[in-house]
């Protein structure tokens, strides 16, 4: 059985992003700096996902780690128990 990410939260995390800037989304769920990577994945099956903002605006990053549109939220957290 493959390693599953930790559910870091059951709601999206709004972040004001800057056009052209790259952000590193935590895919493992272990980071204490959600939704971004702090290196806690080291030695595990996960790596952070690089995402570059196309425009300056507020986006909603996934915290449940189940989004089909990772790193952004697609509402998958609503189906979690």
C-alpha cells in the first residue's frame, strides 16, 4: 500500500499570490507552514509541488491533500469524514 498524505486541514487556505512568483505547495501534509513546504517530507514518499502564479490575486490552496486540481482546492475536503 502506498503512503498517503496527512490531512492538514478540512478547508482551503486563501493566499494572496504574486504574478510570476513560484510557490512550493506541501504535498505530504506534514508541514507546519501550510499550505507551503517546510521540508518535513524528507525521507518520505512526497515532494513539494512547484506552482507559479499567473497573476496577482487571492487563490485557495488545498489543505486536505485530496484535490484533483492540486495545489489548488477543488472542494474535495467537503467529502472527508
